[in-house]
C-alpha cells in the first residue's frame, strides 16, 4: 500500500475539490445540508443508480417532507412509496429511526458518526456521509465507490469483502480527507467513482486525479479493488397461484419474518418444501397436490393449470427464486374466512405494495401464450 506525504495529500485535495467545484452533479439532495435529505438519499442509493433514485426521492419528499411525517406514516403508504427500490427493511428501519429521533432525541439529529450509528438502520457509511455533509465532521464515508477509488489510488490489497477491511480504509481516508470541506470531499469521491473511476468502462486517462492513481500508473487497474468471489445464490423453487374470482385476484401479504415481508403477492407455494413433503411428486400429480395443500390451508377449492409462460426468475442477495405460474378461474366468490389475504381487481393493484417479483409475475401472466384461431 502506498503512503502519501502531507504535500501529496494537500495536492490531491486541491485537485479533487477543484474538479468537484466545476463538475459536481446537481442532485436534489445536494441543494442544502439538511441531514434528513442526506439520510433519505443515502438509504435509497444503496445498490440503486442515481438516475433511478431521483424520482423516488422527489416523490418521497412530497409524501414525507419531514422526520415527523415519516414517523407517523401508515406502513402501507410507506411500502408503496418504496416500491421498486427493494430491501424493504430499509424503509421500515427509516421509520423506526424517525420515531427514535422524536422520542429519544427531541427531534434533534446527533452530529457525530458514533451518535448517528445509535439510530436504527444507520451504519458506518451512512453515518459518515451525514456527519461529514450535514455537520462538517471529517469522517470517511466508505462505500463501493470509496473502496474502488482508494484501492486504486493507493494500491490497497485488502479484500473488500471482509468486514475488517472497512476499518483499514477508514484509517487511510481519515488521513487524507479535507478537514475544511469533508462533505464535499466525500461527495467528490462519489462523483469520481461514478464518472472517471467507474467499475466498468472507466476513463482513468482523463481523470482529474490520474497522477495520484498508482494502479493506473503501474498498469494494475484490473487488480483493484481486491475482492474474493461471492457465494452463488441458493436456488429456491416456488409456485405462484393466479386465482381469478368474479371480483378480482387473490393476494396474500408476506409474513413479517419472510423475504418480502408485508408485501403483497399472488399466493406462493414453496416448491422445495412441497418436494420434501411429497417425495414422489411428479408432473402428473403436481396440480392436484398443490390444490389439496391450498384447500387444506384456506378451504378454497381450485382447479389449477400450469400457465404457458416462462419460469419467472428473481435474484436476492443469497437466494435465486424460480417461480412457476399456475392459474384458475373461480365462477363463484370464495369464502375468505380462512384465507390470510384479500381480493383486488386490476384497478386496485396500485394500492397494494408490490415487490419487483410480483411485477414480474403479473407481467409474465399477461404475456402468457394465447392461442389464436
């Protein structure tokens, strides 16, 4: 790992911040230093592109313009506002943190990185971003951009997939960060990582800090950041039941301890558990077995048929779901006394908080093979 002298650090700060002053992105959450605005944007930006986040952020601010409004929001409205961003635990934690701010902090934000991490769902990166941008604290904000940028600048060979590596980067960056403009420094690193020093198709030859980039100068860019291979997501198999009634389609809300907690989907049957229960299950017995299982749980009788559509695939961090569509149309309105869900027609779909998976299921069902005569 390269270590810079105080002179080099000063030269780097001057080059980076001079470029940032002339070329920084005009983003809605950068129009002020309000910690609420910074917090919401940073949570939304986790694993989501900036251009995707902007309309979500603007709508979120219209719906919940303050910590107070967020703390008081109905959960269904909150989940609907977050729909499409994924990882719904994040917005639930945001509401819990908002309530915590009001109850325990009298609505006043902690101004240190340590204090901010006392709030639910705020980790080291988000705390560093808020502390530096909102409160001018010289704290690093180490995310994927910072890992990539500084690992190349200094040829840091620590594996970024290991938890202890964050501490190495924070120690290094704390020596380099501008004490006068820490917020701008961190945002400049974000912009640098999104422009000249991207993960793919980077343009280091024209980077404003190319003379400081040791990996570029040594022809070793492809070696940094050091990252061990991720484990392959585990394959999981499900059946989604598209059950149409005279009033609409059956939907169930996922349990709070399941993936996609509290979100609405077509009823889902765990295919892997089904195979464990019925080892001799085959194509001939599949429909009747699922019909029987669904009837035992809900007392709703169905006549399920496989839908002529591709298997819907959706990848989570540690799981890859393969969902097969099955459908039926009930002539009479079913008794929902034992069904943990509701009926919604197409016009009501926009009122339900759908995960991306459900959007894929509905799209696949709409595009199912239709015979033309």
